[in-house]
C-alpha cells in the first residue's frame, strides 16, 4: 500500500485535468446554451405558426 501511495504522489498529474472553477463555468455555459436553443426554437415555431395563420385568413 505504501508503494502505491508514494508512486501516486511522485507522478505528475494528468495535463488534461481542469480546475474545478473552469468545469463549473463550462457547465453553466452549456446549460445556458441549451436554454437559448430551446428559446430560439420556441420563437421560430411561434412566428411560423403566426405567419401561417395570417396567410390562412388572407391578411
């Protein structure tokens, strides 16, 4: 057990590891991106339906 623990302490950390703050920021950005995608889709559907209804009524 001691050998494994010492080896883990002496080996360099992985270069791909990110600090926790950066992970949190990216997670928030991904969530907001998902919300923005849903909002844009909802607006497109709403205006598409509105234009369709206006054409049906002959405006």
